C-alpha cells in the first residue's frame, strides 16, 4: 500500500512538473522587421504612387485560415504547429493548387504577405495555400525545406476536402521564398530533402515552379561576390559563410539539383540583378533539356514589387497564365 501511494505521488508530481515545463517553454524568436508597413514607408520615397495590395476576399472565393499542416514534436519551443491559409473557388470542381512561400531573408516576414496574390489567384480558379515555415532565428537550413515539402504532402492528403487536383500542384515564392520554391521544386523525388514532418504516404512533388526575385545559385558571382557581414541573412540561415560551409551553400542552391526531369519554371524579376543570381545559367540548362522556362521583368528598382500596386495584378496574371499553360501537360 505504501509503495502504491508513493507511486501515485510520484506520478502526480511528474505530471505537474511536465505541465509547468510546457507552460514555461520559451517563445519562438521572431524578427518582425520585414512587414508591409515598413516596406511601404521605405518604397514610398521612390515610388510615391504605389498602393499596398489589400487583403480583401473576392466574391466566389472561400477562405480557411490558420489550418495546421504539421506539428513538430519536441522542439526547443514545445510542440510546434505550422499553419497555412487556404483560398479556393467556391464553385465545386477540381482545381490546380499553388503553394506560396513568403520572403524576408529567411529570417523575417509572414505568410500573410502572400494573401493578396493568393486571393486573386483563387478568383481565377486556383487553390492557393500561403504557408508558414521556420525562420532562421528558430531553425537553420534545411528546416524550411522540410516544412514546405510537408505542406505539399498535406495538400495532397487533403485534396478531396479542398478540391485540389493532385496532378496539378505548383510552388511559388518571393525573394527568400523564391529561393526556397526553386530548391523545393528542383528536389522533386530527393529523399534527403523530404524530412519527416507528416503525411509521409503522399508525394511532395510539384509540376511547376514560380520564382519571384529569388536566388537560384548562391555560388554564382552575382551572389557569392556580395559583401556580407557575419549576421547577413543568408549567412545566418545557412549556418556560416561560404568559406566556412561551402557544401551547405551548394546544397541550398537549386541549380545543382536541376536535371532533365525538372518541371517548368517561371521567373518574375525586379530591376536588381543580384536577386537573379544563377538564373541565366539555369535557363540555358533547361533549354538543353527541352524544358519550358518563361521570364518577365519589371525594370523598376523595387525588390518587393509583389506587395504593391501597380505590380501585383500583372504579377498574378503572369503566374496564372504560366500555370494554366504548363499544368495542362
């Protein structure tokens, strides 16, 4: 009886301690500097006529926000839910889907930055999913890649519920998100890039890639020759400089994963060449394999053009037209 009482006491103490520990898990560190308000103030000096692209749900579009697509167990911050916002046509049917990845130097930004474009794409007949992923203050490369692959698998696992055509899934991204979209799309079928974050019975392959001002090759001169500080965004995310981690910088460069089975790619560029590092070389490779690529450029020197009018609508149109053309195949 005494042993039984001691055991019960120990269990109560353990559960109480565990509960307190869960409640005192440290907050996930966040850099909130890249946001629409700050970017608007910054760009308004050079482009006084710009307007912020608004989060307005179009008629004929339904939304599902803060859906959990994966739960990461036993992280330094406890069990970590990853979320996505989904926008889809109200009309019944099966629709192409696009996984949308925000920018922010792999350190900042938020999935809500993709919402205006997602809503417009849904109004044109697509299911658009804006995904959260682990940023560099929380987890280094390749955690974000595993997150996004998991989101693609989630889309296939939930295709019936959200009217997704599982044979027509694309990935897109802006800036750092464009780099991630390129890497995720060009590593179709690569087991080492899958991770183990849920829905393992489903494919993470995509049928098209949209890269909006995102680096293709960290080792290309336009990227590698940049002057960097120890806390530069790519150095922080990749865990060190190129000279400290050359194999990681190469591993994170989408161009080194391209092959004759790669899917079509759309590039949408700003007037800053450094964000297109490696693009011309990759396009040459794709042409040699007979794989379709398409390039559009806004000549203005504004990097986050997709966040503002007058660029958001033509950007959406470029994406829609490219996907309709290429996801039919």
